[in-house]
C-alpha cells in the first residue's frame, strides 16, 4: 500500500468541528450579543452572518471533500 500523505479521517473531523464552531459562534453572537451590548453595527452583523454561512458550508462539504473526493484521487 502506498504511503498516505494526509490523515483524511482527522481532516474530516477537524473540518466538521471547525464548521460547527463557526456556525455556533455566528449564531450565538447574533442572538446573544445584542442583549449585552445593544444593537450591533452593520459590519459585525455581516461578520456573524458570514461565520454562520461559512460554518454551514464547511460542515456539509468537509465529509465529501476529505472523506470521499480526496481519498479517491490518491
């Protein structure tokens, strides 16, 4: 068997974990932060929304990319 360059299961877990963390930070920041600091500026709302969106994409795409696609190309 050829030497594997990457640990795909570990990369998959890391990608899903990072995606879930980004989503949680974005969602909690959108919900909880205004109650503590008042209304958020537009750039902060955009940043939190982008974190949620990137988190969802990363969570959904990591298993496909690191679990299926890249191991098949090796």
